[in-house]
């Protein structure tokens, strides 16, 4: 049974012992599964945690069977459409996400069945105008993996739905997103930049804290490098993405990243390279949602 009492570590030494243990276990699992993901070494993960201690604290919470998610008090977000990509086979992730949603009380949540990469074939995707292998090789030096294609097209399904439903704003999640409720509550929707398209709630950054502070916890995308784990999208942003995501030739976050209209006076790896549109994007820091896969929250640790 999950305790509702907040965790107060008995000592800092106990906290770090639990933290390092959890990270070591998750890294062994990652290596065993043959997956090379962001932060897949203990050193990199510990560096990430030092930049945001709540990541380590959440690892301890989950190891002790404590669910820290609480009710959303941000009225501007509590009732917006929330779309979560999930494969039917990913039952543990689905159950965990449902428990989070139940606790936050997002009132307009739904799963979007993800496209299964194991059921795709490159010839059929190319024939149907869903994948551009030549362009993928041009920018990445290799073909996209079927899983990358599947996830990118799954995000696209949501863009299509937002446009079809004429929804002013929506939250898009991958099913490993972990809510940090207090930070979600701190988002001031009314003060977001005019004509915004994307607001990242989870980001892999080149600098911690990021450069380009706008005000409060809002930053421009100068330091953004990756992640499509959790983001707000406006109707205008969804329309831009819906009209340009096919044929896919990038992973989901890579496609978004290449279309961001980065600050004019700053160099950036993407900087509209291979862009099909221009997105007005910003990010919230610290992250309001943790990227469960990249940060080592294994399925067994977050039940």
C-alpha cells in the first residue's frame, strides 16, 4: 500500500545511499536491455540529480513505495485536454499513469494508442508517404529505427486530433512522464509569451540552469537540446506540426527541435536545419514533469 505521508529522509547519508543504489540498479537494467539512453551512466545521472535534487528524492520516494503526486490546483491547466501515448502492452506504465492522473484530478485525460514499431515496415511506410528514408539518412547518417518512426507518428496523431477538435491548448505526454505537482501548479498560463506554440515541461539541456531566462521559471530555448516527454502545445502549434510531420524523418523531439525558431543572436545545433515550419517555443525550468526512462525510473521502481 502506498503511503500518503511525505518522506523525510532520516539523514543525508541515508538519502544518498538509497539514491546511488537505485541509480546503480537502473543502470544495470538499462545496460542489460541494450538501450543507450540519455543519462545512462551513473556519473551523468548523479550530475543531473545534483542540478535538480527532486529527481533523487523521487527515486527514494518510489523505492519506499510512496506516491508524491497530489491534486492539481492550477485551474488553467486542470481541465485542458491531456493526451498520453501508450502501447496496450505497456500495462505497468499505463497503470502508473492512471494512478498519477487519479491523484492530480486532470479532468480531460485520455490515452492515445501508440503506433507499435514492431508492426511497421519501411517499404510500406515509404509507399504511404509516412517515412522519408533518404532525408533521415541525410541528417542522421542512418535510417530511423522503427521505434523512432512509430513514436514520431504517434505524436503526429495527437497533433491531428487537437486540430480536428479545435482545442486551444493541450498537454502531450509520453507514458513515462512523472508529475511534479508543485511545479505544475506554479505555471502561470496567463503570462506565457504571446503567440506561443510549444512550452516544454521536461527538457534535456546543454546548461543547468538554462540560459535565456524570460521571467520567473520561463526560459527561451537557447539551452534546450531534447525531450518530447511532456509539453504544452497551442492550437497554432499543433496546426503547424500537423501539416508538416509527414513524412517523418526525425525522432519526435528531433522534429520539434528542428522547427523551433531559436533566438536570432544565439548559435544552436538545430537552428532551423531541415525545418518545415517555425515554432515559437519556450521551456519551464525546473522540469514540471520528469522523464522517467531517461532518469532511470525503472518499471519495478515506480509501481
